[in-house]
C-alpha cells in the first residue's frame, strides 16, 4: 500500500502541488510572523542594552497620570534638583547625573517642514558631553541658550548643517537656534534605534521639555567599585521613598524593550489572523482536491479493495498522501516565511528610522507552528475524502463508474445548524454578552458562519449557477459551460466558498469602515458650526499642536465671529482615568458645537470650575455643585466645582476644564482650533489670513469644514487598504482552487471532451466552454462573498450603534468592483485548464478509460 500510495502521489504531482500552495502561503504567514517578532525583539534588546550601557541605577519619578500610546502624550514627572543631591549623598554612589530626555522635540528641516518619525521618539535632551558611546563628528557642544546639537540621523533627514539657523518645536511654540554640532554613536551609527535627538543646554532643555527649571526627568547613577547594582538600587530607593521608581540599568533596558515587544505582539496577532484566513481558504481547496482525486480513482480504489485492501488501509493511503503534501508544503512555507520575516524586519527597520537589526533568527515557535499547522490542516481536510474512499465497494471495479450526486439533505441540515451556532455567537459577541471573551466569541461566530454558509452553498449552487450561466448561454460553448458549472453542486460550492471567504471579509470590513466614515461625516457636518478648522494629521503618539497666540490673532481678523482652541489630555478625575479637554472659549460649546445645557450654566467657566457631559456625569454620579478632584499630567491635584452639565454628543468631550488648566497638560498647546465667521464673511476671504498666522506652526494647517471632515475620515482609508492587500492572499488561493478544480474536471471529462471535439466542437469553442465554467463559478463565489460580507458588516454596524456608528453605508461601487474582479479571476483561472482541454488528442480521448 505504501508503494502504491507513492506511485499515486507521483502520478498527480501538479494537482497536489496546487493544493499544497495554499498551505505554503498560510504557513508562510505563521512562520514569518514568529521570525519577524523574534528578530525585531532581539534588535530592540540590543538597542536598549546599548542605550543604558554604563548605567547601574536609574531614578525616575512616578508619573502623575499613566497614559498609553493611543491615549495621549505621556508627560514625565519632574525630578527636582534637590533629589539629585540626595542621590549623590547615598553611600556607594560614584556618580549621579541629572538627565533631561523626553519625546516632543521636532526639528523643522531646510524645506520648512517638520521632520516626522513613525515610531521612534524625537527626543529633546540636555547635552551631557561626549562618552565612549557618543562622539561629536562636527562642530562643538552647545554653550549658549540659542545653540543646539543634533544626531547625524536627524541632520541628514532635515538636510541641515553646522552653522544653520533652525526652528524647533517643543512644549513651547517655535524657537530659533543655531546648529553648532552634529554627533554620532560608536560603530559609525547615526542614531540608536532610529531616534531623532536634539540636545540643548541643560537650563533650556529643562524649560522647553519639562516646563520648568531645576528639574530632570530621571537620574542616572554609576556605582562605586565593589558595589552591586541591586544593592545600590535598594539603598537609593530607601533614601528617596515611595514617590520614585528606582531600577537597575538592566531592569530599565528590559522594561523599555518589553513595551515595544508588546506592540510587536499585536502585529504578530494580525499576521497570524491573516494566516488563519489563508489556511481556512486552503482547507476548502485541499478538501476539493482530495474529493475529486478520490472520485477519479474510484475504479483503482475498488480494485485495491477487491484484491484484499481493507477500508483502514484505503484511509491510510489517502491520509498518507495528505501527510506527504502537508510535509512538503510546511518545508516550503517555513522557507518562504523566513524570507518574508527577514523582508518585513528590513522594511520595519527602514520605516522606523534606521533600526539596526540583529541577526536573523528562526525561533522554535516558527518551526513548530509551520509543521504543526501545515500537517494538521492538510490531514484534517483530507479526512472526509479518505472516509469516502474507504466505503467504495469492490464491485465498483467491474463497472464503468460515474460518481453520482449524493443527496444534499445531511449537508444542508449540518449547514443550518452550524450557521445558527455562528449567528448565536455573533449575537453574544456583538451585543456585549460575552464579557472578557468578546473578541474570541466574535471570531468564532465568523468562523462558524463561514463554514455554515459553505455547507449550505450546494443547496443553492445549481439554481444560482444556472441563472448566472444564462448570461453566457447565447452560444453552444456558453450553454455547455453553464451546464458543466452546475453539474456537481458540491464541487462547485466548495470552489466558490474559497473565493467567498476572502471577498466576504473585504466586503464586511469595507461596510464597517464606510459606515463609520459616513456616520462621522454626518455628525460633524450637522454639529460643527465653524467654517474653518485648524488641525494637523497625526503621524505618531503625539498630535500636532500650534501656538496659542494664533487664537487671539485669528479672533482679531475682520469677519471672524468666534474662535475656540481645544486642548486635550489624559487625567484622573476622582481617581478614574478620563480624557479631558480645555477650551480657550467655553462659549463655543454652544455656539460652535451646538451643545445644550441640561443643568447649570455652560456658557462661561471660572478658573476653579468644570463641565461634564450628561453621560459622563451620570456614570460618575456627579451633579452641578459637586466637588471633583482632577490630577493632570503635570502639577498637583486640584479640586474643581461642577458648574454645568451639557447634553452628550459625538463631537463633545466628556469633561471640559478652563483654559488655565492647559498649562499642566502633557501638551500645553491647542491641538485643534475652530473659527466661526460672522454673517457676510467668506471662507475665501478669511482662510488666507489664518493660514498666514500659522507660518511658525508647520505641523498644522487651516481648512474649511468639509475638507477637515474629509481629512479626519480619510484616516480610516489606511487600515482598509492594508486589510484589502493582506486579504488579497485569500483571493489568490481561491484562484488556485478554481484552477485546480477545472484542471481535475478536464482530466475527469477527457472522454467527454474527445467526443465533443469529434462531433465538431473547435479548439477555440472548447476554451470558451471552460472559461464560461470558470467565470460562472467565480461570480457565484463573489456573489456569495458580497452577500455574506454585507450581512456581517451590517450586523457589526448595528452592534456599534451606541458607539456612534449610526448610518449603514453599503459600498455599491466596491461590490460591483468585486463582481467584475471575479469575472476577471475566472478568465485568468481558466487559461491553463482551457489550453489543456483544447490540446486533447481526439482519438486518444475517445479511447480514454
């Protein structure tokens, strides 16, 4: 049986290779994800180990408000200069240095634009002199308050040189400095980890990066000879008390690296998610391939049964083929995954600003995942065909066997049950009844929904395919192609289901994001009464900001009725983390945003007063007159009195503080500005004047309301494009499935094709017949995908109604594009099978057994 299985496998190399490609692509994503995260993880370890080299102990104050990367700027807590003297007095301290090094120093390049960073921080720091790690390459150190030095990576990106006057944005508006030096790092590196660095004199760094003099954001300590870093850490911590975080240099390095690795784990999950999609689609392809092969080998397998092979041996033979295919596919997928992981790591390093990559590594998880997934998927997909093969009676060897259609009752009932389970899981997940398992429940619901629809597809494939085929039935090849596509509902259904998955996911995501964009646009257009908006596109954790003086100057422009500047920060409000805003003109809450007071007065705000939205007030159990304690990113906690409550909406903030509070925000500058014009004033007349005021704020621009809304919603286009590109993999696998099905179908119908050629069907007609069959199956799969995807997307939109996605937007253009794409896919997939069918030798085909 083993030798017979090998001969059977070698006789069907091409068809099994096509089915194996699906596994190769899925395994490639799995192994590539692990290779990527392992390589980048070790690279970050090396970067931070280098950055903290020579530091035995690090001292930092505990942040007043912890904030994640998506929740606002994390403001470092200041460490007073007096604390530095305390640290120096601790026994065992050989040297203690006050350090200013915090994100937010943005250099304006020679082209007048801010040098941006997509990931690595843009540090503003105090110049501490040269060291074994850091050396000046050009110029000298900064000595005057208007002098700076930058690292070589930033100098190249900004295209600036020693002696240039350059602008720098910090906590303060734009300030001009003279570039007096450029520094680099050991090993001829222009930066460490792609970080952009601007170094000032210590007093200037303190004022611009921390907001006050005589403070640092951390203290680095070197231990005296013979003193262990852990011992020194404990001694320093004991001397300073509980307001400080005291760690060894190794701990700080590990913590910093762990934070970035956490972000990488999210990226890893995304890649594994797309691998799961690829493997799900691949499962349909493998199942179809082995089903067709078993059907074609009916007489061969029956002969084996007749000469004594048991049903178990037949199952073992088919499963062995699957194991060999899965093994080969896993090896190829692992190799491709290593290459993809290396490529993605290289791209990530370039995008991150020149991250120096460690040597490429293949972790055990990549190997285990590759072979585990590849083998399991292939064997599981082959089990049903194997069981079917074991039930072939020996008498079939004596008959001219055709594979009859089996009743669809069982598969239809199973499909109904599985679909119902998927619907229930989706309801529980989307309606918030799954608790902490919401995401897992939704994903399980989607999986069951796809499998259920795939099981139900044979029931509808024949009538739907017949209807679609009627479009091509104006010629003999078209009629034959229409009949062939509906000949085997199960085979057609499985082939179409593979294409359905990819298109359904793309359609569903498009429905959700388009609905979100439509809802945001409608709410903003109906609510914002400002004709002009000052804002910028955010490219990192820190939103663009501008000089508060712009607001006062804009208000003085003829034709301007009211101007409002909006500040934002994460704070703790009565001990609970909350996003808060400050407004330069509280009257704008009513006049620009249309907010309505539900209690108290929201038209004015004293320095010790605050406002709440109605939803937030209800959830926090506060009312007008309540005393509320607010801790901002900087400064001490302060008690405010609630003076008003306004009706919640999608464009109003949950908590509004007076403008005076903004000085203690992580970013003490406005991040958005709204300009309402007086009656008779025009956008064309006022906008250029506001634009002129922003000359020293190159991160932001002024746009009319429609352009602003379009800019905000366009941010959703990037994730949509990424998802569409990655899900294109599933569509590629589906194309392989159609090619495989048609190729096997052509082989199965060799005699039939020979007879058709013998009675006058020309080669070109034969090719058109195969093409029609492929196009009909492709459009059927796309139609299923669009329908299922629209249903899933609509369900998610309905579940997110309370989150502000109120309008269901169906992307008719995209859906039409998918159907058109499906027709093209069918034509492409038909090329090889059609050519093979056209080249069949008529006499040999008629004699084919």
